[in-house]
C-alpha cells in the first residue's frame, strides 16, 4: 500500500506489467519452461462494494478486476472469472496480464508470450520474449533483444529496432535506441517526433512528457521543447494541469508554462483521491481534506488512498475497508487485500 507522509510525496515511476499464452511451438525442439511449483499460503476471493464476500475465498492468487474480468490462479495456472465468480477463461497459463483494450497477455509452457481475447481465444500466437500493455491500439513487444510494436491482429506496426519502448500515450511513445542507450519519442508510423538524446524518458500526459539528462529531470512539450530547466530529482506526470517534481528533497508543483508554483505539497493531485488524502500523525494514519482539516482520525497502521468511495486500511495487523465517514464497510479481519476496482476488492486469509 502506498504511504504518503505529511507534506511529502513519494514519487515513483510506474512500471509496465510484463507477461506471456498457451499454444504448441512451431519448433518442436523448443524446450518447455520449468517453473517452480507456486505454493500459496492464502485462500483468496472478493468482496463487493457493500462489503459482502461476493466471491468465496477459493483461489491461490488473484488480481483486480479490469474490463469486467479478474485473473485468478487455480492449481498453479491462471485464468479469468467474471464478477459473479464464474470461470470464463479456464486456468491454463503460467502467467497472465490484466485486460487492456480487450486484450490480455498470456505465457505458455514454452516461455513465449501472446494475447487472448475475452472469450479466451488466442488471437495473437505466443512468440514474444516480453510484452507490455495495449494502449491506443498498439502494444510494445520484444523478440530476441529488440522491441517493436504490433496491432491487435498481431501485425508488425513498427519494426523491431529498440532496446526498450513504452506504450503509446497521446499518440507518441518513448523509445530507447540500442546503439547509444538514449531515449526519444516516435509517432504511430515510427517517425521520430523528439530526437533521442535523453538518458531516460516518461510518457506524455496532458500534453507534457518528462526527460532526464545530466543527472536531472525536466518537462517537455510535444515539440520537444523543455518548459523547465533540468532541475528535478524526480517527477510525476501532469494531472489536473500540474506536474509534481522533487527538488532538493522538496515537492513542488509545476504549471503548464513551467512555472514552479508557490503551493504546499498538500495541494498535489497525486496526494488526494476523491477529496481526501492519507496522512501520518506519529505512527498512525488518518485522512485530511484539502484544507488540511482532519476528517478521519489517525488510528490505522496503514492507509491507502480512496478509490470508488472505499479505502483500504490496516489495524491490529488485519486489513479492512472504510467509507469516507471513516465507518467500516469491511471489518478488518483479512490477512491480505488490494484496493477496489470496478466495485470489487480482492481479499485473502492465510491458510492455517
């Protein structure tokens, strides 16, 4: 769970989840992947928005719901269930990703990744070493030591020529060249829109991206022009018209003109969710509103941000969920839990 200290933001880069599907290889001499047997110490299921245990705790592992389906593991293999708990895609894969734009990655027994649709049909045959998620109808995939992009039919949209690549956001994607280990940006035809000269890069959000050079970050626009100097130790994407950047250990807000605003970090968009923010008082956590007023008393050992009107909290070494008034929707008696997504939350108990 994310923890956000008083007047301090933990800035972090989001990493794409990598996975892989099931189909016999064309090369029959290809060796099967030998993976250790996954041993689960939990029984996992789901609670609904009312707090009722809607899907019994019968799974070895599980992920959140995305696009109406949740990945679950049974007998060491992954499949998918719907919100009634019905298995709609039989557990048959070593690993899977969440669905994104109707496509989920799946890893077969030969260590190759492909994609399946919501009917469980393999629509892109497994042949990739690594994959990321579909975004704006394209997906970064890796063959050998090079990344490229494919469309939803599995056709090569942009050739395999990059050391690394991020999913498309706002019609551009960050890519890393293999020969110089530098990052730039391309459009959906593979044309360079921002010359690769940077040591790191972040995807665009609200018209602005971030690049790293000479030991510091700066924000850039779609023309590749920096709107700030390279002053920042870390940065977050623009949200609600501002970016969040850390400089000399202090979090500042940056507007779309590159101005550093004279505001406290309590006004940072990433800190708040649905009008409330978790905040630490001593060793306990509670919630404040945007004026800094205490809205929910600090009594929790851990406190996550609100999502869909519910927040995941930990007290007395157990997890539960509260509403915005601080009342328990799910009393804290679970040993494991994840935040709500699509009105359902994963929960689990240790096998004793």
